[in-house]
C-alpha cells in the first residue's frame, strides 16, 4: 500500500452532477435501473474493498459542485466526477477542476459518444486525466479504481 503524506488511505472525492439523484427513475435505458442510493452503496463497497476512502457529494447546483471541488483540494488525493449536463458547458466547473491540480476522472453512466450530438462534447475532459463512459454503474467503479492507480503511480 502506498504511504501518502497524510498518513492514511487514498481519499477520493466523488461528485455527482445534476439530475443524478434521480437515478433509477430518469431514463433507465440510458442510466440503468439502480437508484441513487444503490449506486452510492456500490461505490462505497468497492472503494472499501480496494482500501480507499470515498466521500460522495451530489448537487443540482453548479456553485455547490464548484465549492465541493475547491474543498477537495484540502483533503482528497483524486476526484471522480460525473458532471451531468454541466459536462457540455460549465467552464466554471472546468476551471475549478484545473485549479485543484488533483488527478481527476470524468465518468458517465451512458456512452455519451453514441448519443445526441450535444452530449458528445465535454468542456471538462481537457482538464481531466481521463474519461470513462458507457459502463453504467460500473463506470464509477472503474473510475474509482483508475483514480487509485493514478495516485499510487504518482507516489512511486
């Protein structure tokens, strides 16, 4: 296990953007049948199983998402974010991510590249380490694992 300067396990800030609190209700053909609490439980269980701490936050408000990203600078080792619709136009979230200088994984439940044209462009991806899309709830699990690997690799 990698020993971090804060002496504990790797800490991941996981951020759900707008409408993701409606998982299980909203467009299950794109986002799956798992409800929001089930998705979060799967994320928490996976993080624990690979030795991580994860703090999960969801907001429908751009400002609250930015506040959480900025706060993550003081305690997190990496960020996993599904910015939802903000993916396509929030330069403010993009700038907040860039300013953290933390490894950041952008993830989406659906394959945004196989959907409507407007969903295919991310203003966020240019400042993230990588993007994971199209694997349903597993997108989050893959992103958490990728974030762990990024942090571990940076401390070798």
